[in-house]
């Protein structure tokens, strides 16, 4: 939100955001979190877990950095660029990370996975060959109650290797 | 969340808007404390003023004698800042212990200080760095030693509407360490934390500053232990004596996160580890 005053209409603000590459306007309540606003507008891949900033399920990439949707007032994302899990790949053309998570058996109940994949994507975008310690640090804020994190760390490693091979081709 | 969120584009605009905003107003920086409090029903502000993008608060600037860190610079930006790594080794050591990567993309040192929790990792490190805090209320500016900003748990010397502009750390080469004990290795609130800044020459401490988190009503500057350390040889005996001394300087309580006696004991352990790492 830069040099702009948002107008309220029936208690709703219209914020302009770019979600997964498409510019759009969202009608949001001033009291609404970005997480709730995204879900209400159909981006339900962003999961609502703890609502206290502890679990990482609601991680989205806002202006190039993973943030927590539950602690971001939606109006403060005005003019922002957002990537949600829907922006990564599709069923027919999954992102290498999505493929690697499935192949490694890193997905059990799946609730933490959108956040985990977005945190991993940010890691690989900035550090294409992370060490295991770097992967674990990047996933510090994404809690999983099903697995022991082993498979997910493996999945990120595999995705990194696969993406490196893709770049060489 | 309040019905009203204001977002001034500059400090000048902020001071202009201020009188027209609802009286129960608070500054919103990264939101990681304030929005959490609000979600838990503990914040009843009628208005938040989003200062997170104010350009005046978003810079890290070096002068001849000090480093200025804007209050709204994200913790993750500090993580990548070369001057911060160079001049604030305690803060740099504390950052990996500061919440999680996504929260570090949101949280700020200004919010960490204004929230005034005794467990604030960033603030505790900055106190050891001998930081001053720069405050502004319209045209009135003042500066305080950061340790004097805190008057109690979640209480500060900030006046109504007074804004934290940033922090100033003197440019003095020193070693730094931050040792924190939480429920997990990472991403947890501390049971006890020790921040140590030390100027060391020839195996001797020239000057030391020790600050502690979660073991007093405020992020605690340990004045007696810091003074005692000056001039001492860096040895296991010194570490052992300092560890005893620090235990008499803290006043931990028993709460949901830990027990008073354990916390007190751990202050000694963490300080001797910090001194050991500074000697290495």
C-alpha cells in the first residue's frame, strides 16, 4: 500500500493484488487476515492451521518472501504480489517440488504441504543447491504432525537435483 | 482486528494524520505480536497505524562511528546485511534463534522492542550490543540507552504516539555470542537466553556486556557481571566465577515455560558457554 488511501464500501475495502501472476481485486474486511481473504476468494490451498503464527500451514509468498497469511492483515497486502500453492503447478504439470514430495512419500495427511512446498520453493529459488542443514533451517517454521520430516527433507533434496538437471539440459 | 488500519506513506504524513485517528491506536510493524494478541482477543485497539513500509524506518545506515538499524527493517533483511554481520555479532548470533524463517520475513526489531517482552531475542541481543534507541514524536526526538526503554513486562518508557525510529549500535570491533535454551533447538520461546558482547585482546576481556532474556521482568542488562568481567583473563575459572555471579543478578519466575530455579541455574551454564565460545 503506497501513497494510496483505500476506500471502504459497506465495511469492505478493495485491495489490488497480483495472485499467481494474475492481477485481481479482492474485497476484504479491514479485520480480515490475508489467509481468510485468500480462502474466501477461492485459493483454498492456503491452509488455516493454528491461526497463531506457529504452524506455517498458511505460508504464502508475498513480495518474494514467505510470510504467514494468518498474521498478515489483508489490507496491508495491497499492491502486493502473492504466490499461493495454486501458482506452482497443476495436476497434469506439477512443479518439480510437488512431484518430489509425492515421490518421496512426504505427503501424509497433506495439510502442512502447501506451506512446506512454498517455503521450499523460496529456498531453492535463492539457493539451488542447499545442504541438508539449510533445508532443515528453511523448513523450521513449517510443522508436520504426521511425518518425522525425513521424507520432506529428502523430497527437497531430490527436487533440487532434478531442477539442476533440468537447467543443464 | 480493529475497524481501522491507517497506512501513512511517510513520517510527515503520519504526524499529519495522527490527530484524526481514533484515540485507541497502536503502531503495527510486522504484526507478529500484535496480530497474534488480537487473534487471542488480547488487543482492543480501535486503530492500527501500519508503519511497516515507512521509508525512514526501513534503512540500515553506516556512519563513521555507528550503525543505524531502522525499526521496521525485517529480521531476515538483517540476516543478510553485511554491516550488521560485521558490527553486530551478538545480534547476528541471535537471529537464527529468532522465531522461524517466515516470521523473520515479517518481524522487526522495532516491534520486538515496543512489545517489550522479557523474552525478545532481538532486543536482548541489541542490549548487549550497547544499542541506543531513537524515538520521535512529531518534531521531538530523543534517544535512550535501549536497556532503559523497558520498565516492566510489556511496559516501556514510550510516550503516547511516540515512535521508535531505529537503533544505533556503536562501531566497536567485538566478539558476540547468543545462547538460548528453549523447548526445541529452534523456533521456540526461550526459557533463558544469554547475550554476550566482548572486546577481547591477548586472551583478556577488555570490555564485556551481558544481557539476558526470560529471566527478569525486562530484557536484562547484567551490569554487575558485565563490569566484573572487564580486565579478566578468559579462562575456565573466570567463566565459572561469572556463572556464579550472573545467578545472583537475575530474578526469574516460574511460569508455563519453565521454573525459576532451573532458569537461574541455566543462566550460569549459558554464560559460561558464551564466554567459552568468545574465547575460541
